[in-house]
C-alpha cells in the first residue's frame, strides 16, 4: 500500500502535483467544528490561496472534512457520502472527537475512533482546532499527496471487509447498496 | 379515365370496403387499409403529371380536376404522411374498437385532401373541403369523450369557415359567371374595390380556421388532443396544411393585385406571430403531452402563416419549407406520444418518467424531432427558421421578427418539458415493466426523423419543388440567388453553407463523445437514478425525487400578464351575451354549443352587413 | 478549413478563458480582502478534474450531454472571426451568419439540460428550468441589438459587420450606443455570474445541472464554459468594438469587456428567478427598441 | 402577584383534587402536583379556561430512589405572564402515560423523544419512524441505571492507551517534570 516518491511514475508525480494544489472540500458539518470552517475559508485565513475551495456535491469533492463527533446516525450518512466520492479522495478527521471521542468518549451514541470506519489521511487534533491548525492540517495533507502516500481510498478498497465489519457492528440497520467506484 | 379519378375511386371504394371488412377479419381490414393507401400513393408517385385536366360533368356544373406544381408539393406531404401514419395506425389500432369507423374516416379524409389539392374549380374545392371537415370531425369525436366540449367547437368554427367560403364562392360566381379558379384570378382585376377586399377576407377566414389562425384557433387544442394520435399526426401534419395551401393561393394570386396589399399582409403576419407567441406560452403551461403538442402546432402554423403572409420569395420559401418540416417533426412527436400512451396507458407528463432506457428508439425519434422543432442546426428545422428570420429582417419587419424570435426561444421550454417529462428524470418502479413499442410503430417515426436529419444538410431536395411551385405563380426564380445546392442566401447576399456546418458539428461531437465515452466505458458502471447526492440520506422506495410539479413556474409567473386573457373565454362571453340578447332563442336553443352555432350565423350576417354598408 | 488552425483557435480560446476565470477568482478574492488563488488556479483544477476517475454514470445522455455543450462552444468559436485579418484563423467565418450563431449558441444549454436530466437529480432539473427561462429572458434584448446592427448596415454576416467597422474606422458601440448597451446588459445574463447565477446557485441548488458530474464530465463542462466565455467576448468585440488586428489588442479589449460582468457580479447579490427573467424585459428591452428605432430612422 | 397565584391555585383546586402545590412569587410561578389520571383534564382546563395556551416544554425526571418518573409540563399564560408547572409521578417499572398530542400537537415530538430515551409508553402515539436513536438495541439511555460508560466501551472501540479518557494535563506535566497547581488539581480526575 505504501509507495514512496521514488516508486512513483512521472505521470503520478505530475498528477499529484496538480491534486495537492486543488483540494475541493466537502465539509460535513456534523459537530461544533463546522463553525471553524467559515473562518478558515473567509478573508482572515484565506484557504483558497492554497487551492482549497468548497465543493457542492460528493461527486465533485476530493476531501471529506469531518468536523467533530459522529453519532451512529450521522456516521451512516458520512459513509454513504464517502463512497459517492470519486477517486482520488481523502478524509480529514477534524477535532479530538474523531480521534478518541473527545468529550463524548463515554456517550451512548457517538463513535470514538473514526479510522475504524473510514480511512483517515490526516487528523487535526484540538477541541476546537483553530483555523491555523486547520491550515496546518491541509498543508500536511498536501505534503502527503505530493509524496504519493495519501492513499486512504486504496487502503479502504483493499481491506474493505474490515471496514464493513466495523461499520455494520455499529450501524444496525444497514440498508444501502454496496460501494460504487 | 384519368389518373386522378382512378385514385379518388380507389380511395372511396377502399374506404367503403375497409369499413365493412370487419365482418371478415381484423387482419383483412388492416391489409385492405394499407393496401388502399399504398396503391393510391404508388399510382400517384408513378405518373405525376401537372398538365392534365379531367372534367367531371355534373348536371350543368363541370368539376375540373388537375394538378399544379403547388398542389403537387402539398400532395407529397399528404401522401408521405398518409403512408407512414397508416402503417403506424395499424400498429396503434391493434385491439381497439371501432376500427372500421377509424379506417373509413382516415381514408376519406386523405381522399378529401387529395381532392382539395387537385380541384381547379371552387365547387369541387368546397365539396372536398366539406368531406375533409366531416371526416376529421368524426375522428375528433372518435373516443366519445366530452364530445359536447370539443366536437361542437370544431364543428362550429369549421362551419364559420365553410359559410364564409361558400359566400365567397357565390359572390365570385355572380361576378365572374364561372367557378374556375383561373377565371377568378383573371377576372379579379375588374371587380369593384370592396369586392376585391371582401373576397380575400372571406376566403382567408375559411382557410384561417383550418390553419388555426389567432381568433379562430380555439378548436385546435381539444380537437388535436382528442383524436387518435395516429390520425392527429395527419391532422396536424397534413390537414392543417390545407389551410396554408389555400392561403398561399390567395396571397399569390389575389392579394398581390390589391392596392392595400401591404396592410393585409401585415395584419395577417401579425396575427400569425401573435398566435405563435400566445400558443407557445400556453404550451409551456400544459401538463398533458397531447395538449402541449397541440398548442405547439398552433404556434408552428403561426410561423408558417407569417412566412406566407409576408410573401417575399424568401418568405414564401421559408413558409413552405416550414410547412413540410412541421409535417415531418410534429407528426413524429404525435406518434411518439401515441406510442408512449399505448405502452404506459397515459400521456400525462407528470406521471410518466424515465423511459429513456425502456424505449430507446422512441427516445431517439423524439430527440431528433425536438431538435428539429427547436430549429437548432444542423437539422431541418433550422433551415426554415433561418429563411424566415432573414426574410423578415430583409423586408423590414423588425418588431415582427423579435416577436417570432421570442416565441421560438420560448419553444425550448416546452421542448425540454416534453423530453424530460417522458424520457429523463427518475426511473420509477411503476414504469419498470414498460417495453419498446412494436416495430410497425417505431419504424415510421425513425423514417420521419431521418428525413428531418437529411433535410438539414440537403434542403435542395425540398427547395426545388417549392421553387417550381412558386415560379408557376410567376414569382421570380429563387435558384442561385436565394439557394444553391446546400447553401441558402438572403437578399443581402449573406449565406449559410449547411454542409460544412454539418461536418463541423459531427466532427466535434464525435471527438468529445469518444473522449468522454470510450475512455470510461470499461471503468465506469451504470448506477440507478436513486444513487444521487442526497446529502448522505439513503432515498427510500416511496420517497419522491421527481421534479414535475410547477415546471417553469417562475417563467410563467414572469409572463402571467400575457396569459390572463383567453380568446376562448371571449368567444364564450360573446355567445353568452347573444344568449341574453335574444332571449327567445333560449327556448329554441339551449346548451353551450348551440349558442356557438348562433354566434356562427350572426358572425356571417355581420360580415354581410359590413360588406354591403361599409364598402358600397 | 484546416484542422490545424481550428485546433490552434480552440487552444487559444481555452487558455484565454481559463486565465480570465482565474483572474476573476483573484479579483473577487481581493475585493473580499483575501489573498486569493493564483491566476493559473483554473488550469490546476481542470487538470485535476481530468485526472480524477469516473467510476459511475447515469446512462447515455449523461455522457452525451457534455459533448453537446462542447459542440455548441467549439462550433460557435469556429464561426466568429478571432482577428480582423481573416488569414490567421479563417475557420468557418464565411459559412454562417449571426442568426446561425444565435441558434448554435443555444445548443449548449439544451445539451446541458439533457445531460443533467438523465442524472435524475431534482436539483439539476430545477437548475435547468431556471437556465432555460433565463435564456428566454436575455435572448430578446440580445437579438434586438443584433437586429439593430443588421438593419443599420444591411448585412447579417459577422465578417461583413467587422469589415465595415475596419474600413470606416468607426466602432458600432459609438455608431449605435443603444444597441451596445442592450447587448452588454444581455451579456450580463449570458455570463451567469451573480446576480444572475440562479442556474448553479451554490448553497441553494448544490451547483444545479452539474451536481452529478464529477471528474471528466466536469472537466469538459468547465473547459467548454471557458471557451464559451471567450466566444461571447470576442463576438461582442467583433460586433461593437471594431475587432482586433492582433492578439494583444484582442486580449486587452476582451479583458476590459470581461470586467463589466465581473464587477457587476461582485457588488450585487443573487436575484430571484422571475426577477432575473423580467430584469431583461425592463431597461435592456427598452434599449433594444431604441436601438432598432435609431437604426431605422437615423 | 401573590393573590393572583393564589387565585389560580384555588381555582384549580376547586375543580380538581390537588395533591400538593408550591408557589414561587418571585418567579411568578405555581407548581401543581396531581395524580396521573387527572393530567389530561387539568391540561385541557388550563389551556381552554384559564388562558395557559402555551406549552413551553415537557420534561421527565428519573427519581430512581422512589422508583418513579416525574413528568412535568411547563405552561405559560401570555396575558398574565404566569408560569404553571404541572407535575405528576408515574411508576418506573411499567411507565405508561396518556398520549396528549391532541391538546398540544407539539407534545407529539416530546413524547416520541421520551419514548426512546426513557422507555415511557404513550398508548396511541403516532410515531412514523425512529426519532433520534436509529435501530437502538439496549436499555433506554436516559435512565439513571443505564451505564453509558460500559455501553460505550462495549459498542464503540476506544483508541488503545486512551481507554480512560484521562486528563491530558497530567501526562504533559509528568513528561515535562512539573506539577499541576492546586487550583487545577481539583478539576483533574
């Protein structure tokens, strides 16, 4: 799964160079973290200068930005959205809720660890992470893409049954069709 | 015995035999029906001869029959559509009741149209005109639903037309002493001035009814949508062209001799343009595909009337070309609606969705015809539209061309409504069982849409006979100065060369289609229309993701003032006023349609009074 | 026509349109007191979209819709003279005239409509109906402006109108200012920037007709949009501003022209749909009428 | 104000048998305690006759020690600007409360919530689908005897090393060899 820069072909290097500078973000504003995204996009910390801009629908998006805790109900939607996105696609876990549940670590309905259910490329810790931290996270993602090692989607495809098992363990009413890429 | 009589005899005999062949078997009936049409059209196309005249001698009236180049051109439309729609009708009438009734009236109206085209004197013209009206009337009330509403409207307005035409004929005979059209044309100069006004106005009233001109169009939507679709293809494609045919003759022969020529021309042209605009807006409002197409054909006839009324050579070319094109694509669309109605049982745009994968061939026919209707290059509709606009611009009708352009741009809206409503959009479970229509119905559609594709790049096929028809009525020869092989010019010498356009469009389209399609064919797979970005929600079966209600509502809100008043309501109000005025008639006549009938008679009387008081 | 010239014209139009789009993003950012993306951001986005995988499709029209749009842009590009001396890019300039151009330019929205229709997304259908309604709105003053020019100079061919300007040295924007203002106001609607961005209304329709199109579909739509912007600008330059004898002048003129919808869009919010239809039947229609009257009587 | 609240209490008392009441003059509020079976008639009376047209809120308190649920309706009279808290107790083991969303339609929402969160049965409650907890298996989570920590540990895997979501400051303090000040100690677990 891991392929470093000298394993990449030339065309991959060019493509990754383009991808890292145009990240279309689908911000899934589930938690309180959604309030930090406008601050990141607008005039004070202008994320568009890094090529980061919002996307309207999953079909057009590259990055799935999961801001904050995920209840079981929202996790289902997030998984569907992620599987509707087209390759190459990346996931950014945003805030400590996605890392270990954060302040909801013992809640009866929120998952604690996002990377059991979706392949997370970059975690941004903090509660809440300030826009500087968010930009730092985007910079990290760009660096990984440039190296060609931000291949969470590939990882998701390769051990899909692992992820499916975890997802189905949490989501009892599993009623949507299988992945489409 | 002459060829024309043979054709007519075959028609009438075939009609009678087909009507009574139901006793034997239904298949025999179909075979007889097809056989009659095929035999007549083959005989016609095999020995076309424009300089023979046959005289049928009634007691002391001679019916003179013969072909002119113009009637030959219209006969092409009639026979071509008759054959194709005939095959389609056999497919569509499978398992329907009253087949004999349908076939009889169908053949009778075809025969009547042919008779109109070949009649060189007014008596036979009138006789055939009435036969055509009655046969089509019987088919309008074919399914027996709300006959009162639709049939009476059609009957009364046809009666208006017939009365005024009869009056015109009587006046002409009293003035010239002959029924021959040629005598009318020759003797028209030495008539009195008010007769010179009256006769064309009466004739145009008669023709305007069939051509669904603005004040006389109220019958068309109901009639078109109530007749069986296989006949509506003829009705809108060919029968309405009879009105155009008469108008062309009147404009070419009578109006040109008048001092008030430009005034009458402008009035009729503006009537046509207003007809086009208003009926386009109404077509956008409709939810039933039949009514949508009915209003749209009124609009298209409006363009044709504009072209014919302006009457410059280019405008005549445009009008006649559009007449042919309208016959082609509009009958295709009516056939499409008929096929969909046969397969799904309804023609309501709100109910049927997502048939594109179920009925692909029908979709292809519908798409091509819609593109032709919208007048988008490189299909045939564009040629007619181009010539119409150029003729209007070069003959200084600037506001008229703007109005026509508005209506033809607004036409995109109902075009898209038609396509989206039937074929695109969500694929619902309700229609998952639908199959493609039988081949006998699909093939005529595809043939017709192929014609409109071919005419887009080779318009000379049609422009040549139009040219000969026009030169027969002593218009200047348009070859080489208005069109040349596949190039069309306007008066100022600006040109459109159609062949390179077709090549260019084809090349670019193929390149990008290949770029998109054949690169992704293997990697990508089809997903259902439920699998769309619904912000993560998984749509359930009962969830409605179809957008059908209030299609184009913002646009209709924007144009609401134009659609407030309806000619239909005015006529009803006028009839109501007559009811109150002549109170005693309420004992004799009662019911809505009858008051229409009074209105008809009163209308004609008023015309008479006007003619005697104002002009003399 | 020679294929090489056609391809050159296409590439030129693509590059110029993309660059203008990037500059627009930069300008909007600066107005909003942001730093903004680099001016070549659109090229990066386009290449990224091209390199994305297209895993799913919704059927045949979903593939053919973008191709229809591209046909409209490229063919209309082939028919307008890019430079005044037609030896340079004489693709199909003499084969068609303005009426034809008006019609081939509305081919794109119909293709977009078909492509968006098959995806079955209700947002797409709503966006399409809005777009077609708005098209009916702005086509009227646009056509009136063109008719004014045609009747004033007794020709309907673009090259003819261009040559008249070149020989007389007078630009039609001064000869018939009403027609120019009507055309400019109509072009505001053609560019579909705010306040007329009701079609792909972001945050309201989820980018409307292209909401189901990612990857190559979106790439083709984006590039055809850029080419189409170039076509519109060059057409107005040819008709009203005396064309351009070389590329520098062309770029200057088109950029100045392009700034009108951009600046108007920055300072104004979005209209409701029927507002953005009836907008064009107010002053623009009036200017069009005045233009025709002026052309006929003066 | 005192008199107004008293009057309200007396008027209610005259019509229904009031178990207990409490008057907060400064809060302009009366608490009325009833038996469960009187609640619908009381609410209807208060709404129709005494002008408490606005239902502000409905709430449930889990008195696990008494083995009872307390159900509270918060009413508000717009004219007199007076609150009434109508309180009742129901049995905790088979919690059944009457469905009253025909008095205030918005009660439907509250009742659906309490049905899921406390397992209180509302006979005849129209609930089209799950309200908050999709496909919930397990005890109602808002009861006090529901160990949310254990449930979370069973169902949602926690990240190794962070099982007890311990205070990060202690780790940091240990790592950098400094100690946490006293005012901070009492916040740390």
